[in-house]
C-alpha cells in the first residue's frame, strides 16, 4: 500500500481539521493509500516529518493555511524531496488553495485530489525562502504576524481587518527602490505586494496572475492623499480592476530587486519575511501539486 504523509496544523483556522482527520484517512484508504499523519507542534521541529519520507510515499497532504503550506514547501526544498503536495484549505487564509480551485469541504477536497493528476505550478522565492502566494512589505504587512491565534480562530479574516485598524495611527510614507527589466521605481509608497497567486486576505488584486506563466505580479501602492487611498481600498474590496488607478503600479516580471533604508518588515504569506535588500524571483514550474482540475 502506497503512503501519504499527512502534515496538519491543528491551530489553523478554527481548528477545523481536528474533527476531520478520520474522514481524511477513510477516503484515502478507499483509494488504497496508507495515511501517515504528522501533527505540527511548537515542541517539535518540522524536520522530523521529512526525515522518514522514502520511496514508498506518493505525495504530501498539507492541512492548514498559506503559511503552513509555505513551511512545508520550504522543507521539501531543504531536504531535496521530489514529491507533489496537495492542500486541504483549513487555515484562516487559504488564498492559494482558492486560486487553484480547492474546495473548502475536506471530504470534497480529498476526492478532488485523489482523482487528479500532478500539475506543475510556479513558486515565488524571496532571498532564500520560497512562497506560494504573496510576499509584501510596507504598511499593514505584519498584520497577520501580530494577530493572536485565538483571535484568528474566533473571528477568521475579520481579525486581520480589526488588527489593521489599530495600525492606522502609524500611516506614513515609506521610501523604496525597485528594479526590474519591466519597471523601475524609486519613490514613496504605502504598500507593495509580489504575487504568485491572485488574492491577499480574500481581496482579488492580482487578477492577471496565472499559476504557470513563469511570472510574478507586482503591485505598488504609491504614497497619495488619504482620500485617494480610501477610494483605492474600496475598489480593492469590490474586486474592481485597478489598471486606471493613478496611485497604483501593476506589472509582471520574473525577477526584481527591492531596497529600502526604512524600518519596515516584510511578510511571506502571514509569516515574518527576510530583511532588506530583497531578491525576488519566480521559480517556473517549481512545485508539483495535486488537486487542480483539468
């Protein structure tokens, strides 16, 4: 019987996966797979989940949000493990899973995964870290990092917006220098996002992004009047296309460099990112994945 390594984050979302573990095992057994679970814990290093993986394993099933998936992908690269992954979107933020069409129902997601074939998708890389969905810097980028786990579980995505409101008094211009073949920008901005996926916090922003085009979608929100900023966020919430917004730069590239002397953090799918300077690139077809429908 072939094996599936099942890595799950019991803290993600509203701890939804805990009551679904038996269902995950039952559905996989129906298809002839032995599920080998690994519970992510603060007490143990995730390295342990990968040291036992051998040729008997067919894929790695990940239950959690975008940050959990990033963690697993980085460990795959660290241990040079050439196995596809599949995602059960059970976190607070499941933007990439939504992008590739994964159902939120665990049973439906398992069936879709087990009936699918392996697809190659792009990865983002920022310095020495890989990311599946979005890397960002500027105002509000550390909202997820500062949001208490219990608050996330209780309020879901609303917790991010509540925490974001607390940061409004810190609203200020930030100077950055961005270099790429397509666009160079040296000036003041509020927020910059580099997408491998399409959405951030359920806001559909990188509407031109594709899962396998070998390109990253870059959005820079330039420093502007507060009234213009409010109008921009209204467009973002409504899901409007942002091409005609003067305060915004949108372009596609496969590689860019970002420098800044400001004391600002970076974020990779809700987790703390590296310090400046930043080298960001698209790793074309850098990840094998199950669950994408033909």
